């Protein structure tokens, strides 16, 4: 399948989105997909990656509030790039204007909106949350909810990486919202990378001895991350016990944060760490990760810290809370400096508890999260058009194969010249309802028009089958 990711938030100087995109470019080929990432850039450029993926930069202006980022402003140019590459599926990663541009593109590809941003939580709820309840803020920003509902009508699926955001979108009328949890690529982050020497060096740089607590924070230095609140909270916590913070990142608020850290004397501000191995060693060597932002859509660094076996101190709203394991850290009331101070005043959770969790999830990370990182589950748009309690049958010649909804996405990879049929079968019924289509390049367009059928309200576990479209069934999964 050729997948185009129109990624408005990608920049070589970025954080979590850059990590996500680069991992997807590396992994797509291993799953038989061709990944085309389309991003705003300084000039028009096509970069072919060693992994087989392609990075297409479209000349675009800088974002005024953070000149490390750019934004799509030429809809015709973006449509021309999509016309050139003719993807089978298109992702849009920003709920702003670029998603509207993708929605208005006249190509036949299926499309999904990936919520890499939660503007209401990042701005509206943060600005007004102290003076008005969330339902009142939602009514005040009704224009943005209408925009989101409009995008929901343009896309086959709206994908969120955390259940809180999915629930909020569904309650707001974005009915096709689904949760697809992501993860970290296995092999990079592990408790085994812990270095007592590195930890002692970091504490020494903070003017502390080995008996102190080493906290680490990482992310973009922007207002919605609330790093100033984190710094003030650490400063208050050091009054009751020795504690210091390494804060890693870059962004428009860097000068302000450096001044604040210098005045408080409780933290060091470090540049963004590009070397993933170096970051993995530092995370594993810390005593806990502290995070301030409740507007995270995934919170890559929290997942990396969890995989590194360290406790998390995170707000109770947003995606960071999804990574917290019971007994392996603490949550505090989002946006409350006093609540964070109380959380920091406690000793971090025993590392053994967190390390056991990291070890227990190692095989799951290998088998499941890598698949999620490549957006494999995200592109199951066709299967999501079918009722979740139906069986899906594939007919080729005289053979009939039953497959799961999960493997239904493989239909779009069919490159033979056969006629095929897709059957949606009501659970418990013997006679299938068939919808027969000739093979075409835009197989996905054919499949999504399979008529929906009434289905009994009962669960049914489907057979997983691995399909080779030239040889038939080659194995059961």
C-alpha cells in the first residue's frame, strides 16, 4: 500500500512527531508499505530515505510563533503533490487548515485524520480553565467544534493515541473517532541502560550528591508544556529534600526558562538530545520523569521513560497519564502547581516496581507497539467501515477464506488481475451476502461501498488468516 502522510508538524528540529515519522519511515517497508511523508519545508525537495520511504518537502512559510516550524499555505501545490504520488491512503496530522486541504483533495484514496494536536486542551482549556468549566469553554469555542465535525465528515477515520481525546471528540460529535495507542520502538529504551556513574555526574552538575533525587523532563519549550510550573514546583520540593531537574529540549520559551532555572538554582536546561542512545541512557539513569502538559496527544517521552523503567509524575489529563502504571509513579491535578508540588514532595515509586513492568511489557512492545508505530492499525479504514460484529469472507476462484477485520486491510494490497468478492456475513447466518467487484487500482474505493448489513448484538471472535493473493491462504495467525 502506498501511504501519504501530510504531516504539518514535521520538522527536522522537532520532537515527538519527528520521532514518530522517522520510525514510521524505517518500519513501513518491513510491513510491505511504501511511505510518503509530505511536510512543509524551506524549499521544494524530494528526499529518498535509506529505509525506502520518501520525504517530500513543499515550500512553505515559517510559523510566526515558532520559526522552527512551517505551515502549508498553498492548497493547489499540496494537491499537485498528492496527484503526483497517487497514494492508496492519505493521513493528515493537523486538525487545522492542512486537514481541510486533504479533505478537499479529489483523489480516490481513503483518508484518516491523525490527531497529533489537541488545540482545545493546549489553548482554550489552559487559558480559561481556571475561570470557567469545560462545557462552557466548549460552547465558547463552538466554531472550532463545528470545524472538527466538518473534518470528521471528510475523513474515513479520526485517529487518537489516547482514549481521553477519543471520548471527548465522540461526545463533541466527531463520530468516527477511534483510539489507536502507539508505543516506542523496541531495542532503544531499557532499564538495563541505567548508569550510576551518569546519574552521579548529573547530580554533581546540579550541586547535589548521590543521595539526592534526579528528575528529568523533556519536550518542546512552549507555553502549553508548562515547564515554568515544573521548575517552580521542583524549587519548592527542594525545600523538603534534595532534588534536581535536567530539562531537555528547545523552543521559543528557552530564554525565559534559562533565566528562571538560573534564578531558582534547581535545574539545568540542556539542548535537545538528537542521539537516541544518549537519551535512552539518561532516561534510564534518572529517578523519575516529570511532565507538565495535559494537552499531549501521545506523549512520546512518557512512553520512553516507562520503557526505561523509571517512575512517572504526570498530570491527570492527556496522554501522559495513559503511560502511568499503578504503583509506578503518581498523577496530579492538571494545571495545578500546588498539586505538582505535593506529588514531587513524595519519594518516587520504587524502581523495582517500574522495572518489572518494563520487563513484563518487553515482548508486547516487540509484537504490538512496533506495528502501532508504523500506523498499521491506523490504515484499517476499510475494516472500520464494516460492522465490528460481522465476519469477513474473501472469495478467490472456488476457494473461500474467512479473515478478521484486522487483516481486512490487506485487500488494498491485492495486485493480481482476478475478480474477487467480499462478503459481509451476519453472525449465525449460513448464507453470506456477497458484493463482487472487478479488480481496479482503487480497490479501496470499491471496498468501502460494500453495503452494511444488520448484525445480531453478540460478540464473535474471527479467524485470523494470512492471505497471499496469488497462492491463497498461506497460514493462520
